């Protein structure tokens, strides 16, 4: 844009992204695509992109994508949608799915809703660093809010990972902490056709360093309130 003489004041809009533009396989409705979407949201906010859209909310289903055993997921269908539009649906090419009522949230919708609830509009991006030893496993994003902070933490591995979430430069030494998690444990219930949501718990009063164990394949959002 700079090379083309476009002013820096012109906003960027990223439209219609997803993990794959072809036939969707099992990872599209697994925790894998949920984590991809969540990290895209963090990256877009960090880059200052003010608007983006996911393709798509409802619709899109097929049974002809990639179902390799090398990929993580339990389903025998794929979808670009955040929500089921009422399955099975032979008109969409999905005649052999379990019965999944319209409006049922897939992992992509669960991650989007969790991110939006814990990092509301008006949150300000803050710098976050990840130790080199964890850089291939963990991604982290930080936000300042009206009365505190939020760490959005992704574990991109199939093993639990211990970390210390450290806050510096806030001028505060005591916070009320909560932790919300959505990951492999919740997604795996879909093997029984149970599409459950995230879990949250209070951590009580904490200081500026909070030891955490990030579950396998998960997004964890630590909020610190003053």
C-alpha cells in the first residue's frame, strides 16, 4: 500500500478467511481450526487491522475433504461455518453426519465467542514476549482493559505446557484473577456428539506472576482485575 501511494490512514479490511478454500476435512470442525481462528484474531488485533470477516457463519458442509489419521479430529464431515445449520443435510453433501441442531457452535464459534467476551471492544494491545524455548509451542497476546489486563494464551501442542504469566509496568501488585479455557478436553466431547463450551474458574487474588498449566490444544484467557 505504501509503494502504491496509499495513505497510512486508510484502514485495512481482511475479508473471508478460513483455514482452507477447498473441500473441508475433519480439522475444519475440530479444535485445530478453532485455535487457528483465535490466533488470527490475536494477530489481526496486534497488527491494527480494524475489520475482518470469517468465511462463514452458517452453511457449507461436505464429506469429501481430508480425513487423514495424521490430522486431529473426530468428525467424518467438514464445514467452513461457525455453526451447524442443521445436520445431516444431503443438499449440502452431508447426508451421513450425526444429528446436530442448527445453531450448534463448532470450535471456531466457541473460540470467537470466548475471545470476544474476555477481550471486548476498546481493549488496547500490549506487548507480549514468549521465551524462545516455548516459541514453537505457545503463542500469547496481551491487552489492557478499563480495570485490568487480559492474557490470551495458546498451546499448540498435544501436551500440557507449564508457563508463568508475568505482568510488568502496570504499577499494580495485586489482582483478582479468572481463567477461562477452551481446548482439546472440551472439543473431544464431540466424539459423542456433545459440543460443549469453555470452562472458567476464579484464581482468587494473585500478584504480577501467575503460574499456569496450559492444557493440550487450547486457548486460555487469564484476566487480571484491579
